[in-house]
């Protein structure tokens, strides 16, 4: 009888320890291989990376573009770089196994921009559909153009390789 009580106490303590466990995946990332050139972002950017940071609960998009400096003009001849970081607001798993991560950040009040990032992870699909890419990133960026006096909306769709684990988190 005493051994049964000890075994029961051991099982309950292990169950409570397991409920406080965290995932060992701290972040995932993927490289873009195609940018939708019909979108507003496609005409400026050619490469980049998306990463999901689960520890800080953020989505980061790093884009590298080509320089659109007119010939003979005095301007910087380096690549265009844009780094978008926004806090993750939702994570959901849809019916076919598609994981959708959404991040939003609104800095319009401080002369910034309102950005919305949606990452769709298609690597765990169970339905018979063929996605356009393993990872699809949709970005909507709004800002106020003071020269034109109106709000400008830029949208982009980026296609990436499957998300892979960056480094396991060691407790």
C-alpha cells in the first residue's frame, strides 16, 4: 500500500513538472526565394529572410533590395535594406493543418508606419491542396505621405522555403 502511495505521488509530481515545460523551439526562419513582382514591394526588393521569434513573441522580416539610383545622379550606391519587426498578436492552426502567425505594429502617431505581417506555414498540410510555396508571407504597410497629403498603402507577397528551427533553447 505504501509503494502505491509513493508511486502516485511520483506520478503527480512528474505531471506538474511537465505542465510547466516550454517548447525547445525558440525560433524558426526561412529564406525568400521569390517575391511577387506584381505587388508594390516586388519592384524594390529581391531577397530576404523571415523569422518567428517565440521567446520574444515577434515576427521579423529582413528585406534586401536593389538600388534604384538614376544614372548620373549623386546618391548612395548600396543596397536598399528594410527590417520590419512586429509583435505577434495571434497564432492559429486552420483545418487543413496550415499554421498562420499574425503580427501588427502601429507607429503612425510618431511619424512611423502601420505594418501588418501574416506568415502562413504550409509544411504540415493534411488536405489535398497544392500550396504556392511552403511559407507565404504577406505584408501590408501603411504610412502618411506628407508631400501628397494622403495615406499610402503598400502590399507585398513573398514566397519562402520551409521554416526551419534556428537553434534549440537549452534550459
